[in-house]
C-alpha cells in the first residue's frame, strides 16, 4: 500500500520532470518564433472579436454567412468570443501534446507540425472574424 509521502513524492518529481521537459522544448529559436506568431495571431483574433463586439449596436449579430444559403447563424454578440477561444484552446492543446514526443527522434517534425497547425488554425479563424466584421459593419 502506498503511503501518503510516496504519493506526494511521485507527483513532486513528476512535476519537476515535466517542467524540465517544457523548458527544454522552449529553448530552440524556431519554437520561440512559432510561439510568438501563434500568440500574435490569437491576439489578433481577440482584438477582432472585441472590435466587432464594441461596434455592433443591435443585440443580434450575424455569426455565419454561407454563399449558397446566405445568413444561416444569428446570435448574441458575446458569442463572437468563442472563435478566439477555440484558437487559444487548439494552441494550448498542441503545446501540451508536444512533450509526448520528447524522447523520440521525430520531435522536431512534430513541433513544426503542431505549431504550424496551430498558427494556420488561428489564421483561418482570423479570416472568419474578418468576414464577420465585413458582413456586420459594412
């Protein structure tokens, strides 16, 4: 039977080891560049959501427009913040997946893959917000 001190020691050493892994994953320059670009695109997502929210005068907002069907989603302007939240969650999940590949030889490929998908997702979400901005405010 495990004692309480052994359980605490297990979590403490695991936390220390995981912290060392994250610090060593952040050392390469390309990772810092990817993280900077990811934070920048997500900040732009949050800015556009705020910009749309602050400039809309009605209580309803067009949230989605389809070329075939026209306007197919209308909701409250607070729902615009779901878009940057999704981008932030994808960025964080991809960042948390990376330590799984820490001791494997394809760590560099996986870091490029995960960070690139995070940035591309945020860019596509930014394009969606720009289109929502253009639909609602022009």
